């Protein structure tokens, strides 16, 4: 295991954008004979810890997969509890975000959120839109395939209105129609709980993202585990299709 001292991190090779699939709340709770809702409550503590750690390290963008489109199919009681936790998080963290210059962003089919949650989300985003220290993005009611379809329909509409031509459609212009159009692609994806899949998360954006999987369940993921992931990231050579010789 790598040394976990923060001083070992190379400040010049930090990932600009870290994305996290926060998995394992339910398993954490089951192992402790607690309800899944207790696991989600403990997971919120990890969110606070990781957001603070990223800000202190100087990571500019952090995106958390908080609620997928598929999560709506979970038991009604669990979904309601998750929405309550999200609402309370937005209420509790606004002052912290403002004090620490954190801008809140959100991606997904946000209009499907309960009205009071959607309203609080919009208010928090508006209140923090001037912040420039770090951008925290919550993926809510999010699906990577749905995002790509959204981009395609947006481009088709622009073509029909003759706002663009077929020649205007390319990799960069396609990305400008995604929900993440204002964000750089993730440099590092962290998935907790040991699952080796990306679960319909940022499918277009992760073409060259470094992937780090840890057996640690999300409620047990903290600063040291984050440092371990970034140290692993810094040990890799990112070639983007080139050879090692070309990079040097």
C-alpha cells in the first residue's frame, strides 16, 4: 500500500477533475445489521469529507454520482429517504459552500426530482454560481445514455432550425450539447465497493479517464482513501493514444 501522507502527492500532477461512483452504502449497513437508510446517512458524511479534502488539495472539479435514473426503481421508502437526505444536505451545506468558494452544479433529468428538492437545488446553485474555488457537480436522476440521446436530439433540432450545418457536427461540438458542457472530462474515476463497471455514468466523457476501483465501501471512504486513489493516478502514464517515447 502506498504511503498515505499528503506530502507525497505531487501538486503539479493532481487530477483536474475527479468523478466518483459512490457505491456500497447498502452493504455497509447490512454488515452492521442496520437499515439501508442508515447506510445512506453515513454515506453523506463521506461526501462532506471528500468534498473538503478535494478543496484543500486543490482539485478544481469533483463530480459525484448521487442518484441514477435507475435508482427511481428502488423501494419507495428508500427513494423518499434519499430525496430527504439530498434536501437536507443542500440546506446544511450552503453556508459551507459559500465560505469555501465552492460552486454547486448538477447534471441529469433534474425536473424529475421532487419539487421541493428541485427548488432547493436551483436555489443553492444560484447562490453559489459566483464561487470559483471548486465546482462540485451532483449527478441526479442521471444516465449516461440518456445524456447522449439528449445531445443528439439537441443537435437534430439545431440542424432542423438551420442553426448549424452537418459540417459543424464534430467531437467538440457534440460535447457542447452534453449536460457536462461546462466541465472538463474527468481525469480520474473512483469506484468504491469493488465493482468493476461504470454503471451508465459519463459514458462519453470517460473515453480517456483513469479508473481506480477500491474494495472500500463508500461510508468508509475518507481522506486517506482519496489520497491513495490520487497516488495511484499519479503513478500512471497518460498517453492518450501516443507512445511513451512521444510523450518524452
